[in-house]
């Protein structure tokens, strides 16, 4: 039995602990949402790994303190282990958030996008799933091997799009791309805080609308613990994907978990 099956993630299981957050376009805000979802889970005492598949933008590195060496591209092109590259975020939560960001020169980025490297990324996801309570994947628009590997390795998939006309147009195309891979999005998120001038209310078909947050820079995130509409929207994303309660509790937590995340 594989590590993933031993954690109850065989086909047909009610449990899901691996979530790919997939951008429909560049600048959709998947990195920030991954950090917020990780913080939400860590606030409940869960240990969370965040793996970066958005090699070109390298936005996850902005949230990671200290030196990044090795990064995820080193791990998928060489023999470096998951543990060697993990960077723990300095959060005031009872659970741990450990990130494996991309931070690499162009030459290594190119090598990290090969089919062989994509297979190694799947292996990193499996390893993380056996060691952490949840694994979140920061995934760019599905147009390269590592994005395909991240989507197919995950238990659940959420599409993240700017809450704008551009985002509304991109969302159905991105959903069709996932279906080409045999995947159906479990949640569609319209991000009013995306980087293309999004404003809340444009993407009508979205399951969750993520409002803007007062935390607008990487060093100000996560904002999950601040409460309010932003916190509630993050919780709804986790409810639709990993099965947590849809609304935060009065103390800012996520309430009760479904099997696999029981307290």
C-alpha cells in the first residue's frame, strides 16, 4: 500500500488532504490563497506543507524568510530531499506551515519542467502527504509538465481566477483544460484581490468570492486570523475542497473537520 493510500486517499475515499490551487491566468492570487489556507489549517493545530509548482513567478519565495537552498527545482532536478528544502514560516499558530518554494536561475527552471522532473514533483507530493496533515500546491495555469503533475497528484483542485472580465473569460477555459486531464474542479474561486484590478462581483459562476484584504504585501500575510469576510471566504474554500466546516468559529477557528481532519 502506498503512503497516499495509507492516509485514506485511494479513489473513492471520503478523505482528502492534498489540494491544488490552480490559477486560470497569471496573477490570479494562488500563492496568497495557499498561504491563507495553510494558516487557517495551522490555526487548528494541523501541520501543512505548501509546495510551489509556479516555477516562473517564484512568488512563494517572497513569503519565506532566510536563505532558500535547495529550492523545489533543485529537489526535482537532483537528489535533494523534501526535508532539505522546507522553510518553516514564523506564524503564531499551533500547527506548522512548511514551504518548498521555487527560487532558481533560468537554466534550472528549464530543467525542472521536463517530464522526468514532473514525476519527481509527484514524488515530493506523495512524501509530503505521508508526513503532513495537509499539502497545498501553488499551481500556475495548466500549460507545462509540472502544473499537470501537481493537478493530477492532488486529491482536490480549486481554480482561482481574478474577479474581473478577464478572469470570467479565463475560468471556463481553465475548467475545460482540467477536464482534458480527467479532472473536475472542486471549487471555483473569484479573487477580488488579484493583481489585474479585479473588483468583487464580476465572476458570477464562482463558488466562492475572495474579497480584498488589508494585508497587501507578502510580509503582511497571512490575514486569516484577522477575521471578517476574508477569513470566512478562506474557510469556505477549505470547506469545498478539504471538507472543513464552512464558517469559522467565534474564536477564529474552522470548527469541526470531516473524517481525516477530526480534532
